[in-house]
C-alpha cells in the first residue's frame, strides 16, 4: 500500500493539481516551442491564438538573427504574456505573480503594435545579461520596432548640437521614460524580485497608459542609430560588451578602439547615411520643427507634397496656431483639431494660445515669466 499510496500522491501533486490549477486560472496557455504563449481566456486574442503564436515565433527567430544571438544561449522556454489591450495587463501580471513558479524568461506584450522591440529587450537581457547603460536596451527596442526608419540619417542632422558621448553618458536623463521598458526591468527581468510591491504596481498602472513622458526624441534617435551601426559593424562578443558597458570609454574598449576614434567612426557612418538619403529636406524640416522654427520647416518643404512632408507641414502649422491649415493636412490623425478651427487665438510671442479668452492673458504672461 505504501508504494501505491506514493504513486497516488505523486499523481495528485504532479498531474491532477497543476491541471486543476490551470483550469481555474484566468490565463490560457499555448506552447509553440520555444515560446509559451499565455493570454487572458476572455481576451479577443483567444479566438485566433494559433495564428498569433506563428507570428510571434517568426518574430522571435528574426530578432535573434538580427541581434546575432545563437539559440543555444536561450532558455528552453520563453514565456510571453500577450494582451489585446493595456486594460488586460494588470490582471495578467497579478495572475502570474500568484503562481508558485516564476518563469526566468518572461515578457509582457501588447500585440496591437510591433512587438519586436519588446522581444529584442528580452533576448538581449537573456543573452547579454544586465545592461550597464540605458542607451543600448532602448536603441535595440526602437531599431527592431522600426528598422526602416532613417535613424542614422536623422541623427546626423543633430550632430552640430549633440555628441554620441554626451547622449551615452546622460542617457538616463535624456531618454524619455518608457513605462513598458520599466515594466520589463522591474518585474520581468531575471534579477527582478517576484514579490509584488507598491512600486511594481505603480509601474504596471503607468504602463497601462502606454505613453512615454519626459526626455527627448533626439536621444532616442541617437540610441537607435548607434544600435543600427553596432549591428552592422560588430559581432556577438562586441555587442555583448557594448550592452554591458557602463561608460563611453568602456564601450570603446570593448570594440578595441580609443574613445575618440570610436566616436569618429560612428559620425562617419551617420554622415555617409545622410549623404545618400533621398529625404534630406524632410529631416532638416523635422529638425527645424523640433527646434521651434516652424516657419523654417514650412519653407524647406514648400515644394513637397508627399505624405511625410504633409504630416510635418501639418505639425508646423499647428505650432504656429494655424489650426485650419493643420487640420487639412493631419486631421485624419488628429480629428479633435476640428473643434479649434474657429477658436480665438491669443498671440504673445513666442506663445500662441488657441481656444482661450481674454481672461487667459494672465496665464500667457505667467508662462512667459
């Protein structure tokens, strides 16, 4: 009986209990090795999870190839918690933290936009370890999400004001706060504690908004451009060292360069990409717009009417308070602009207030001061 009792208890512990636990869980599961997809059972994703699994499998393979990471460095199981909307995230994380076993390789993915950046952050962490700087993880995510964007070409337009050394050393201050990046490193990274704290819950709730805040677009452009260059010029060992480097000097050393020549090689890459780029006017106009020179942006694009030019011109008109002209160009993206077309304008350079009244003069004065 003792042996039989042991078998019964073993069956209960290792088969019956996990099966009952999964049945009661609000999270469904689909295994497509090496990926384990977990999703809210009442999510719209549940209806077509097989197609989603194939898409994510393909994306994971592409990400590993782009980052030059051999599959041998990856765990046997990669757990992806997938959501159709941000409103599902808190429930998914809460359910996961209640489980007895916490996966080592795990990420939360909002699948209504590109997930390659999130997968790249996960792959980089698993292959290279804890990042020593803020620039590489952000650059990897940005570049993988949109490898066709002219990151290097745009970065070149800003080299008269910023250097890669400055962006690298001040990346934590210059980069916008990304709630999804914070969610990964505070909750999902291999070194993150599984204990649910108030700080972690704030991170989750902030991530529900999905919006970055603070920092600047320019720092992100430099980060993505640097990763684009690094992937072109360096192998797996150098990429691992760059990921873990804490200073520009240590980054240069990992590439067997002195800091100055390392920066000059990067600059030469940016310059070459810009000189061969066909959309120089767009990038220069974008720079003018980000520099507060909306009128100059309009001049640079005066003879162009392609979609990117129309969008930049629309934003320039909006910056000048010309809402009707802006709505004609970007109203399809910002339909709420229509209500401001006939609104009064208060202009007190450099501030333009649209939709305010005479009583709002004091706010303009306070803003200027």
